[in-house]
C-alpha cells in the first residue's frame, strides 16, 4: 500500500521545539445528524459541546458476563504471552492491554458490527467507518496503573498519520466504574483545542509509550490551563455502560489502589474518509495492530 506524504499540509503540528501552543480545532466533532442513526438531536448537540456521551446499559448483565469471561480467557492464554499485541505493566509484568483484539476474539469481532455500536460510530462520524484500533484494558485492583493526561489524536496524528480528528472511541465497561478505582477523567469541551506537545518522537516509540507515555503528553502548565478552561468530569457507571469520546478530548486516569478492578473493551472507529497517511511527526508508521490501515468499511 502506498502511503501519501502530505505533511506539508499539516493542520495540527506537534512534537515541536520551543513553546507549545493551544490551536483551535478546524474540524467538526459531530459529522452526522439525527437522521443518520440512533442518537437523538439533543444528545448529538451535547456530544458536540462536551466531546463525550455516556450510554448506560449498552450491554446487558448477561452480555457483560460473557465478555468478562472472554477477557479473562485472553489474559490467561499462554500462547499470547509472547505476542507483540500483548502489552504488560512496566513494574509487575502483568497484562496491561491486548491490542488488535477484534482480530483475536470472534466475540469482539461481532461486537464491532453490533448495531448498538456500529450505528453510533457511523452517526457521529457521518460516514462509513473502520477500526483504527481495538484493545482490552486491564486495571487490576491494588496495582493497576493509570494513563497520564493526553489527547489520542495527538499520538495518532504524529505517529500514525491520521489527518484530522474524525475518529471516535467507545470504551465499554466490563466492571463497575467508581469514582475511586481509576475511572477515566475527561475535560468536557477540550476536544475543540489541539494542544501541541514538545519533543522529537523516538524510533519505535510505541514499545515504551504503551506502557508509560513520556512523549506526546502535555505539560503541567497546559493541563492546568485546560482544567481551568474546561473543568474535569469522570466516567462512572455500572458494568455494561459505554463512554463515547472524541479522539482529541483531553483525558487520563489515575492508578487503582482499591480492591475493585476496572477493565474495559476499547474500540476506535475512524472515518473511511480519514485514511492514515505518513506519520506527521515520526520516522515510520506504527504497526498495523496499533493503527489499522485497512479502510474497508465495517459491514454487518
């Protein structure tokens, strides 16, 4: 596959030297309308304003149990232990994430085609979609490690070549999310601001960044300003709830030192009209299990 190099047209420059700036987003958050899917006009408007939507009870309790058994099976599969798609904790060596999980698990392959999921992705992005990234995140009790504040789009733009933030993530909770067990925090409205990050992207940066991201994260001053401008919300809810959030919203999570684990299925949908190009701030693209380049639309 030939990948076009259009970095000269970069509307979201990052991994810079000097002082980072907060750039206004030039693309919509919501691309579709009420007529395009199951989300009503008021909820779409709220998603456009805040950059995220919570869907309670997306999965039934029985479905939650089925998927929970699947993620336990995958994390216990010795055949996967040496697979590069399995990311382990830097400190403990325990499984942190399993990527490309829709290619590993037939159950999750079915989930991405479920109308409750697929139709919302198409509606928000206003087009057919494909999977940019899929993974299971594990955050065990007592020793689960959080994710520092970041914009996914900053990384996907810099290291994968995603041209615009026309992508949306769906995080489906398989465990109850409390305010105290490392639940995801988001800054509502921050998707309208692109925060530049400082520093050159190291070669094969993904090998360390998926465990502990150091490059492509905003400074404490940036986070302080964003929090003052946008405030902080936290995703809480019972297992089976889903959080849909924009690719550019600033988000992060703290460590889990409670006895209560927090695990989720994480699906990233990209518009077929937003195909990846050459990375905008890295020497070569990340592997396809992290950044899918097959733009064939998902069909049921």
